[in-house]
C-alpha cells in the first residue's frame, strides 16, 4: 500500500544516522533481517533497519515520516499482519536487554527480547513473568496484544494488566516515557492497541515469585477425543483460578523431532497448569487422567523455565494459515460440532484446532484499565493449517468452515488480537469489530493525537479518527 506514496529515498543517508544495518532488497543480509515466522507472509520491505538503540528507532521513524513511508515492526515475526512492501521495517531483535529488579519484583525488557530470555533472567532471582505458550514470541509484541499466559492468566489477568511503564517512539520521532500518571490515554491505548501507537522500545512489568508449577500436557489417541472432551467440557469451568487448561485436536506431521507415538499421529492434547501444591494439582487433574490411558502423560512438577512443555508450540518458522474465533459456552452441541468438524471421520486437513478456556482474572478490569478487548470471553478458538500457497484454497476453506461451524456459539464479535490473523483484520471495519466499537473509537482518537498520518498502519490497524 505504501509503495505508491513513497517518495524517493537514499538508504545511504539513513545508514549515516543508524548504527545497525540498513538493507535494501538484494543486499547481503536482507533476507535474514526480514525473516517471518509464517513463511506464507514474507516480509519484503523497501528498507529493513536492524535497530540497536532508541536513537536508531528514532532515526528510522523520522526517515520514514520524511519520505512518507509506513513503518512496520518485527521482533520475532510471529504475527505478520500486513504486506510491508514499500515500508521501513524496524527489526528490533538486537535490542535484547533484560533487567530484573528483584526486590520490587519487576522486569524491564527491550523491544527484541523473546520470552525465553526474559523467563531465564527472572528465574535467576526465583521469579517468573506472565509469558505465553511459545518461548520464541517477543515479550513486548505479546504484551501489547494483551498477552494470555497459560500459567498466570486466570489468576493474574492479562500481561498488559501488569505493565508499569512503556517507552515508545511515536510518529514524530519523540521518545515518550508513558505511565498511568504521565499520559493516561496513551498508557491505556498502548496496552492492548498493539503497534498502532508507535515503536515500543522498552516496557517494565511485574514478576511473580514462582519457580515451579504442576503442569504439562496429556496426549490422548484422537479416537478417544469425544470421551475426553465430554469430561473436559464440564471439568474446565469447575477449576479454580490457579488452574488453566486448553485442548488441541492435532494432526501431527510425520517428522522425526516428535517422539514416536506422536509422529504422524491424530491426537487430542490436553494442556494443564496449576499454581500451587503439586498434590492438589494432581487431585484436580484426576478426572481427565481417569478417562483413558494417554499416549504420553507429560504432566508433572516442572521448573517455570520449562513452561513451553505445556503447549509444545513449533520452535521454528512454518508456512501456515490461521483463524480465530470465540465460544460463549461449551455445550454438548458444541462438542458434537467439534467432533463433526475435526473428529476421526472429518477428513480435516488442519494441523490443529485449539480451544483455550479463559475466565478468572482474564475477565476482570485491571487496576489501571487498558485497551485489551477480550475480557469476558469464556473460550478462545484458534485453527492452524500448515502448508504453502499451493494449499491456500484448501486450508483457507477449512479455516472459514471452522468460523462458520462454531458461529452459533460465538461469544460476540470481539477477538483476542494476539490470535487475529492477517485475513481477519484487513479492513478497519474488521478491526473495529475485533476491538468493539467504543474501544476502537477511543483508540482512533488517541491515534489521531500520536500518529495522525497513520505511519504505523502495517498492523491490525486502527485508523486515526
Ligand atoms: C505458536 C504461537 C503461540 C502463541 N501463544 C500465545 C499465548 O500463549 N498467548 C498470547 O497472548 N499470544 C500467543 N501468541 C500470539 C503472539 O502473542 C502474537 O503473535 C504476537 O503478536 C507476537 O509478537 P512478536 O513481537 O513476537 O511478533 P512480530 O510478528 O514480530 O510482531 C507482531 C506485531 O506486534 C507489534 N509489535 C511487536 N513488537 C513491537 C514493538 N516493539 N513496538 C510496537 N509494536 C510491536 C507489531 O504490530 C507487529 O506487527 C502465539 C503465537 C504463536 C504463533
């Protein structure tokens, strides 16, 4: 989109003001600089800037504004939301500073820090952050979209609810330190509004005194999925807030890095975590264990540094298509629809269909309200089909079918923005639905103040009011 508006620019001029690499298509290192986690959404910007400091970010943003180029941000590349041709892409991965303030149980992370690094740094002090299922996701990208932790979410809320300070470079190139007191509107907007307000260079957030938890995953043979889900359906809502669970119907590829019983297998994966005494966590899980003998029972006391074992998300880039929706309830009719859509006889080609049970503190407004739109949604559903462009029609039609199949039970039009795919947020109208009209309109008014020209539009875009 930005290509038509772009004015002539000289990459050499930007190189003079930026310490990190400034690369154009065809330059050595360009491909590595722009790599996307989703190989179906390649990032091919006019300029890739490997920022190393706030000053680099400011120079890149000012350069883009001067040449009427949009700015895109990439930390891990997990959620490419728009085609970035013609843009300046800021790659934050070199800004990897993590500072732990143990006495105050706080962390400060820079823009490129991935959860794995923040978790490891906090663990050295007996603390843990509200990280997500995938350790290779960036702490800031995740937190700006809310951030639903499979361990802490139901007892503590969204990661965005526990942020104290945001440092952000806005479209005018200014670095702003934003707190609840300094700029309440921008502080509200940036926590949930994703990359719409500018490039966040650092955030400070709460840590929790947790070194281990009881949890992991149970893989059941797919043929037992109805039996297990019949129990999970009533069991999940009965759990206390210290316990979190999700399920995924998975058709694993026959790849060697999976253990033998899972290689090429059709399974139901029950994920579980409990923050408290292991014996109580075990007692709570007993009804699920009693349904059937699992292929693998990986639930045990785990150090928090191994929290990625709960979901076992893929570590490296994949070519995939995805969609998200929500459920207001998990009734016997939903279960029947799920078996029909993804069960043993469905012929479903998707790699996975995941349902996360939310609730608890994820439903409650935080002490300092923010723009996270997904509060109150009981279940989040995420479908993922792995395959390249030659499978786009097939996988896309199954993903559309997923949304249609469960439409009778959808909660409302709001979505968890961290799981909103490029295809579900192409227009402002779609993004407005995902945020809810009132929240979107407030975001749009704040956006008009800090980014009136919509320089930051290559995201789930909120247009300036
Ligand atoms: C396998 C997998 C598991 C996941 N698990 C969870 C989970 O458990 N809970 C959850 O809540 N989410 C989860 N997510 C979603 C994840 O939080 C989003 O994909 C998130 O956007 C990734 O952020 P990123 O910075 O790593 O990705 P990127 O693709 O690098 O960035 C995504 C977007 O975030 C914004 N952004 C990133 N950094 C900045 C910055 N410094 N300043 C301004 N904007 C920025 C930009 O708009 C950018 O387009 C998962 C995703 C995947 C693929």
